[in-house]
């Protein structure tokens, strides 16, 4: 191995590298025992501390913390425990007749020493959910959570230290320099969740070692609303997900395309549900979070100032309080295409609205953009829905719903190109942390030996017959 002795994490990496085969040979029973311990820690031992840490970092409402940071991880663990035996057993495949005398199968083996790099917006879920799959697949893991959600990172460090030996699972805290040092090490797989710019940095760094990666990124996820639609349902669900976690969600609606005939109806119902969810004064609602940091607050504030410069129409202008890192729900229309809100991933409680006359306009617009992590379609028309889906590309799609595709662990979750590489959740996460090893076993003499040298006229004829008939 290249000399990495100057790297502050080389010793930890080496310990996990030396231990990887022991962990790889652990039984299903042993892996389930580890997952049971993690489940108990999240569901019982540290549950209240998790909610408190999320509140300190994001002012996350208790219900949202329970749903995302507790329920979804527990669901992931239960799903892995229920299916691990099936995932890990020999996956038999067909063998061609010309290979008569052999049998073939796929063995899912652990990739080895893995790195999980997680973001600040859902720090508990997006750290521990990939860890579930890494454990199920039999890997050793180093975790690097975001330094921005510091209270959650501190708590997860405690949980990991409580449950695992350092040569199996370890959590490293630190800033950008820490991440850079970790990326210099030759991991066998890196699972990164975060922004597109940082995803590109990760991709460039791992290219030196040809390390496989799963990149869960983001992008500008559109909502397309047909005029043949349950407008109340559309307004309610868009308003819910757009402001869940104060809009700091990778699959949140980034902007909405509304058929021009129903624009006023959508706006009316959207305002109605904002009031129903958060009351007349959102800043006093215990159901509404806050922006993670001053840096992100100022970024969003600059988007709003840019929109005003471009003379956009503020349909709902949310209150702004820098001291409290509070930005209220904001709805904007008549945005020029060159505005920041139409070109940057928003990641906040600001919803741009665009109108259209014909569905073809939407498709033309979307084809010129990067593939989003999510695309949402609201319509009672099957032909409209199919047209949008068949003529666009996206990592995930919901029809007449918002965001709940993330909670179905039977579905692959992930982006496409700039919105992500690779898939996650359930079996797809297990697969990301596994190498699909092809195995072929010969148990009897077969026809292949008839084609061994020396090559005679008979063997030439046999080769021609093989090409023609097999």
C-alpha cells in the first residue's frame, strides 16, 4: 500500500482494513445482533437525545424527528433483518447449454472498508440508514458526518462508540480538512450524501483509487400540475413537503409548473394550507423549523433580493428574522429565467411558480435542464401523466403525491447523472455496499473441451455450428 503514514486517519483505516475479513465472515445472526443493538439505541436509549439534538441544530419539530430520524431508520433495520438471509444466499443464475457440465451463481460479498459521508439536513437518518446496509453486507465503516449539524454529530459519535469497536465502525468528526484527509485513503466504497458541487469533489478524489461511489445529490425537483387534478390534494401535499424541515430536503419541490387556468385556485388553496399547518404567524408555530446556519440563511436571502431586482411577484412574502434564522413560507411568480431562484437549488422555504398552456411547453423546458432527483406529477389523466414521465428523465417520480417515494424501501432511491450516481434503500443499499461476485463451477466434462487446440477442420466446423445454433 502507498505510504499514507502522514494521514491522521491512516491508523484507523489500517485497523479496519486488517479486520475487514473477520467482519466479512460474520454470520447473519451476528449481523442481526448488531442491527438489533442499533435499533434499540435509536428507538429507546437515545431517542429523546436524538430529538433534542435535532431541535438544537435545526429547530426540528418533534413529529418530524420521530418520523424521519427514528421511524424510517427503524423501518430500514427491520427490512434488512427480514431480508438479509435472502440477500446473502447464493443467487443462482442460468447457464448456457454450451457450458453444459457447469453451474453458475452470484455471491454478494462485502466491498471491504467503506466511508459514509453524510449531510446536515437529515443528519441522523442519512448517516445511520446507509450504516444499516453496510453492516448487513458485512463491511467495516468509517463515518464522517457534517460538522454543521454539530449536536447530532456529537450524539452519533456517542452512539457509535457505545455500540461498536473502532476497528469495525468508527465516527470521525471534523471540518473540510478532515473530509479531504479521509478522501485520500483507498476506501473500497464511499457513500456520499450532499450537494452537487461537493459530490464532484468526492468523485475527483476517489478517481485516484478507482473507488466505487454512491452519490446521493439533489438538483431542482419540479412539480407539474395538470388542470384535470384534485387541486386541494396538490396544494396540500406540495405545501407539506416544501416546508417540511423548512424546505431543506433534497427531494422537496423546487418549483411548480401550474396549468394557467388553475393558477388562482392553486394559490388560494396553498395559502389556506399554509395557514392550517402553521397558523397566521409561522414564526410562533412549533411545527416549523429554522434554517441550519447563517451562511445558508444569507444564501436564501440573496435569492430573494435577486428576485426583487428582477421584479418578480411575491404572492406570499414570508417574514425574515436573521437572529432566529427564520424565513417564512414564500411563494413567488413571474420570475425571469436568469434569476437565481430558477437556476440554483433552493433548499429552503421559497416556492417559485411557473405557468403553462400546453404540456409540451413543460417537456421542452425540462429537457433543457439537468435530470432532477425527483419529479412530481399531479393529474387525474393517465395520458397526461404518461406523457410527462415518458418524455422526461428523473431519479424518482411521484404521481399525485410528494416525497413519500423516499419511505418505500422496496424502491431504489437515487438520482441520475448530476442528481446522483447509484441507488439506495433496502436491497439497493445492500447492493451498493456489496460486490456481485460471479462464480462458475464445473462438475462434469462438457462440450467446451471439444474446441481446445489443436484446431482441425472438424473444430472449425464445430465452431461454425456453435455460432449458428447456440
